[in-house]
C-alpha cells in the first residue's frame, strides 16, 4: 500500500492508573478533541474529569440483557458530564464496555 496522500498523526495515550483497561485518555495530533474511554464501573471517576465540562460526542457500550448481544448508544451534549449523569441513573446495561 502506498503512503501517497496519507497524513501521519501521533496518538498520545495517558493511563491515569497505569492500567490500559481502566480510565484512559487519548489525544490525536492536529485534532482538538479528546477520547476518554472508561468502564462503567469507573463512571464516578470519569465524571470528575475536567474534559467533560465541554461539548462533545459520547458512546455508551454494553450488552443487551435478554440476549447478551452487544449494543451501543451514541449521543452528543453541550456539557458531556451532565448528560452522562442522566445516563448513570437510567438502566443502560451495567456491564463493562466491549
């Protein structure tokens, strides 16, 4: 495969707990956004992150209880923290993300 026309990028990962399966952040060069994946079991810690005071897009993943099949909910919010707090009180699958 030729690299002609492709733009390179750097991804910077930060593991606050030193565990790649725990809360983590990712930044991509030349992009102003930030990805912050975390298992549902760490939702309280995730909600403390200052990045969640901004507008953005989020993805909730889990298993559909009757069948166990994977499902995802994609949403957007002006203040991500407030929207995730609403989801926390609802019955979205309480299984860890896929």
